[in-house]
């Protein structure tokens, strides 16, 4: 799939071609880095023996304990025909069957964006960053913590569009709680499609909303294009332990049958939804992902999928989920190894933290999970920026803080340049003992690109920093958010497509009453 | 050296044996974790070809460009006799000679503490954490940023003594600027020796002060013991590029001849003291460490040493050093590989940051360098807690923040337990699809030790946290510092030794006028 054709979205002309071209010419384009192509080794925490034990145990779980497909007779019928022993809602999957079924899933796929320069490859050596997903609350310095609205949602989409190191617009960046539950997916998709030109995620909260997502993409990309190419990567959570509910599976069925990608993700707070040990949790994660991805291939062999893992540990004193912890790192590193042995793209999360504020706790925990994400071989990193308070809050300042740190991962992933110029023997000879390199020829010709540079953190001398108001990172980030919003300009789009999308959304909204639960 | 005998300090009785025993009985002992014994793989950023290029180039630097030993005719004479081509103050070291000389240095050694339970192994799979070193300023929430005093110094020594995950008391935790320059080493050593029972570092600011350090250790540990065992690990910086000054080399000579360990560390801000490229900087680092460690072995073959690397990058816009950056990570990972190929213990730094406050910037940068330190195979991590503002400030709150995070590295370094209980197949069977693990037998018997737990961060629900004052990490840390200081109790020591140390310091101080420059 990696050689699939370029999406033609934005080039087609339904009406007003001249206006569209003028719109394109006048729009500002914000620089987005290419997704990471890792040029460094991976860190692997499990040895061969440990991996074989976990793989053996996961097959035992599938065969002996089985998995539940709830309220989903069609799924159970598919499993029966594939050779599983189905009893009630439980499918016992014979050893080796799920792994065999997973083989038709591609090891790598392209997700197309309406701007072809923003297409991403998911799998292999690539790493794609997407923002936080799901919080009902937002927070910023000025407004404090509050329920998220559609205006907040749009602001996040704009920030993501302008963030250089972010490759993906994400999905439910926050829950727009001022829009009815049964209609908000329409507004969210509209925002991703029109306020940004980066790739995005579809709705999974109802199978019918997955259908709406596909239909809106057909307007944006063209019907034939969508049927043959992946234009959405959507998040399908498993109700751990070992349960696949009809809502999520219904959405997966829609996406798989329409060639759209799903991240099949156990949702685990270790000690609650999985055993209180790393080896036990990895066993359950693998069993669940094998069953979920096998099922996607029963729906449509060849449908693109991602081996997901959302794993945190639990604070056994308070029962609160904890983030950026060493056990979660063990599990993520191990899950990466298991995914690679299945030859599947791997998703995990970065930017994880439990803190209520974008303070030092948030940053330690987030940096731990961002670094781990890179070294564990993650291909699609959800929650890579903006996540706060265990995922309850999408924080505007934290969004730009994390988004800045993603730049360090890009630079680190390049590995070490060993060419003759980088070896710098001429510079060492030129400077010699006791000299300094600031003015030497090698420094002059390389300094601009030599070192990664933050666009947020403060590197100034203490006195300057103090005179300028002794701002901490949160204040600097708040100012950066305002600066970015002032600079935002909407990417150009064919007015005919915009019009058709608006008409689709208006029709859909008119066809059903508001629902808030 | 790892099988060397236990230090007898604190057991010898010069006077008042009964009082000493009573003092020991009444003292509170604070728990200190054993140094880390890594049970995980290392991350290696350079391949074999890159390593060979760097090693070849470093030898070229030593032979062709050479290194300066400044104001040190004795050192130059040693180099001449060893086979170097000495011209003026420059020693050109023939290819292979320095590497050959390094072979007598031990790959691992024990640093003894006066409490044998606090002895540390340096080298191999071990990782020892020591606090920040060198800042002239201190900072805390209440007092802001100010010049450090001896009272601050003592407070840091007490905090380090009580910090579970910190194995080492360090050296110049901050500069006690209220004590004359030529006398402060005496007070600093006295604080490490009497307020803590963890291992510590000696003075390097004058060869005579290194002698004083050795003599005070002879009082503490016994003269014969010190001559045969390592009781100090001291920091010898190289004046990069390629310059070894007489002060630092004088101190190294004293320590090596007395069997005390030195960290031989290039001090590099990349782009200023080394080329603006990773490969070039690593070449220079290796050349400098080879020359410095070879010289230690010329002073006394078998003297314990550590391959040091203090490397940061530079912000080419402001000229400020930057920390926790991807280039510094490349260099540290590479330096770890080079040290292991020399079969030498490796030192680098964790907790590095450029921020003025213990805020999100500080924590992102510090977490980046702490994680890198663990995975790069560091054996002795200096600056692992308390470092702020590029090393200008030792921050009390940051000290306990970092010290807490060191616990995550301990847990991560244990690796993944794969025994039958950890595989948890019984628990997965017991709970089954749709259940939960909170009450199952496996969770009940494992939850206490299953997950690492912070002693600082907030895991409470939002409402509780809000009612309790919505404290950020810095405020929580400030309260933790106060709580720890209220709990501090001095570790017991033979009163005869205390008396002898006081007499030594009083005599030394009386023998010279105060100097403040």
C-alpha cells in the first residue's frame, strides 16, 4: 500500500476552480516535519525466552479462556466459520488461528491527507505523532479547568495544524460537550477536514457515526479513492479483560470493510483490567490484540490495522491510574517487540501524565513516556501532546510544551552522522589544545543545523530572564498559544467540497433529534 | 578490588567506646536503596563501523595534534619516559600507547562508606547516583535565588542522607560562599563525614586540598585502610579542548598515588570546547579521556578511574549551554559504548536542565537526561538531583523531585520478572472476560510491591487535590523538604573520630589566612 497513488482531494474541481486556485495561492502554509523515519536501534526489554512464554500463554488464553463478543451474533458467526469454538457469546480460538488470520494485515500502510505533503506512513521504521484524544475537560492559564466546547476543539485543531512536529490532526482532541452527543462527530470531522490539512481519525462511538465518517471522507477525497486507500485511522478500544463490545466492533466492521485503518487497543489500567504484573499484562494484551486484529481480517482480509496498547499502572493506595511509570514502560517496550514479531504497526501513547497542572510532575511523566515511545518502536503515537490529569483534561499550554519536545525525538531518531564533515578532524586540527570552536570554519558552516532548538523553552541568561518577568514554562507556553492563534490561517480547500461537506452535515443534523446522553 | 574488606570506620574505638555504642543505638537509620544492578539491555546508538572510526580518529588526535599538560614538568617527564614525543608543554602520544596504558585501570571498584551498608560498586552493571556538584547559588520557594552558604550545604547533605534512591553524598553539592575559598573544603568534607554515612567525593581545587581530603579520610577510615581501598571518588575536569591544567592534574596525582578514584571528565559545551558535531565531539572526548586515564596509570598503575563525559550542546543564538537535548543524548550514548570498549567505568550526568525554575522545562530536560543515563550504561551519575539553571543553582525543591524520579530508574532497571507467579495465568483464568483484577488472589498477594510509587507526586482525584489547595509539584516538593528536615537525625559516629576530625580541621584552618579568591 505504500506505493498507492496520491489523493486527489483539493485538486478536483466541482465548482469555482478559479476561486479555489486563488484561495490556495493566498493561504499561508505552515511547515510540518515529515513523520519520523527511525535511523536508530530499538530498545528491547524482553529476551527470546520471555517473548516465547508470553506468546505461548496468550494462545492458551485465547483457546482455553476465550474472548467475549458482546451483542454481536454476526461476529460470533464469523468466528464459528473461521474455526473457533463458540459457546454463548464466548469464542474459544484454537491455538495459532488468530495469529494465522493476522497475516493478511499489512505491515505498513499510507494514511492519506487532503494535502499530499501531509500523507503519513504507518509501520516499519516510521513514527507518526497525533495529539491527545478524549478529554471532556480543557484547561489553560486564563480560563482554568472547564468542560470542553466546540470552540476549544477548533482551537486545538488549529494548533495541531500549525505545530511543526505534529504529523496528525488526531480525533476527539477534546469532547465538545456543547454539541449533542449524536451530532458532535459531524462537527469534529468538519473541523479536521477544513481547519487543517493533516490526516485525522474517524468517529467510533456508534457504527452509524463510522459510516458518516466514511461518507464525509468520500466527499473530501472522492468515493473511489476512499474505497481503495486509507484516509482515516480510528481508535477501537477493547473492553479489557477479553471483551469486545458491539459498539466498538460495529465501528471496526464499518472501517475494515471500507479499507480504513483501526487501532485495536486494549484499554488497561494494570491491576484493574489486567494482572498486577508486567508479564501477565503483556499476555493479556497480546491475546486481546490477536483476537481483535484477527476479527478485522475476518471482516475484510487486508484491512489496515495497528497493534495498540494503552497501558497504565494503578496507585494501589488511591486506585488512581498512574502514568510515566517504570511498569508502563516495561509493558510498552514488550508490546513493541510482540507487535514486530507479528509484523504489524504498533501504537502506544506518549505525553502521559497524572498531574493536574502542566508542572514538573506532568513534564517528568510525559518525558518518560515520550522517550519510551520512540525507543520502543511506536509507529503511531496517540496522546503525544496536550494530555493532562490522566486524560481527563486537554491542556492548551501542555499541548505546545509537548509539541515542542516532539522535536527532540525527531532529532534523536536521525542517529549520528558519521560522514567526513561530521568527523570534524579538520576542525580539531584547526583549533588545537586550548582553543575554542566558536569561530572555526566547521562551526560556521554547520551551526545553523547542528543542534535542535526549542521554540518554547527559555535559554536566556538569568538576568535577562528575570528582567523579562521571570516567566515559567507555563506562562511561556500560554504566550506561545496566543501567538500561534494570532498567526493561524486556514488552509485552502476547493469551495465546492466545503459546500458539499456543509450540506452533508446540515442534512444529517436535521435528520435526528438532539441527544445529550 | 570488589572483594576488598569492609571498612572498619565507626567500629574502631579511640575513646568513649560506651558512648559511641549508646549513640549508635539511639540513632535513626534512614533506608537507602542498594545501587542499581542493571538487569536490562543497553541502548547503543553507534554501530561497529562508527565506533572504529571514532577510535581511529582519537588516536590520530593524540599522536598528531597531541595534548597539553600545562605548568606540569613532572607530567611531561612521565609522558616522555612512557614513550610520548614531548615538545614544549605538548605531549604527542603514539597511536595505541594511551589505550595500552589504560589497561591497568580496574574495570570495577568498590567505594567504601563509613557505614558498610552504603558501600557502592562502580563499574560493570552497576549505577550509582550522586547529587548536583558545583553551583554557587541555591534556590527554594521561600528564599528565592541567592549565594549558597555552609548552612545550605549542610541541608543538602542531610537531604541526600535521607533520600532513599540516592547512593552517594556527592562533593561540592553547592559552593559554601560564606567560608574562605582555601578552607571550605575542610567544612564540606566534615559535613559529608559527620552528617551522612554515605560515600562522598574529595576536594580537587588544589593538590594540597586533595592531600587534606586524604588525611581526613585516614582519620575516618584508618590510615592503612585508605592506602589499600577507595574511599573517595573525585571529579577531575579536563580543560577541553585537549588541555590538562596543573591544578586538576595535581589533585589527580595525589588521589591516584593514594589509591583514590578520579572521574576523568572532558568538560564540553559542544560548539565551543568541541566540534559542533556529535562524531567530532566523541572523537575529542575519547582522545582526552584516553590521555587523562593513561596519565593516572602513569602516576600509579591500578589506580581506580572513571571514563567521564560532561557534554552539553550550545544554543547558537544566545551562546547559552543547553541541556537534555538530543545531541547530548547521542554523545552520551556513544561515550558509554566507547567506555565499555575500554573496559572502564563510565560517568555521565542526569538531572540536567537549563531552566531557571523547577518547572516543566526543568522536568522535561531532566527526565530526558535521567532516562538516557540509565540506558547509556552510566555507572556513576553525577548531578542526578538538584541541578538547575545550567548548574549555576542547586535547588532544594528540584533536589527532592529528581531524587523521587530516581526511584523509577531503580524499578525499570530490574527488568521484567518472568517467573510463574508473574505470568499470572491463574489470575487471568480466575477473572475471565469482563471481570476485574482488583480483588483477585494474585493482585492481593502482589499489589504492595507490584508498582513503583512516588513519595512526592500527586495521584489524588481532582476534587481532593483542589480542596487541599491545588498545589503544584514545586509546592509539594517544598513541603517535602521541610518534612524531611524535621525528621533528620544524625547517623552515629565514634566520638573519638569526630573529635579527631574537628581537631584536624581546627589546626588546618589556624595554619593559613583566609582567602576569598
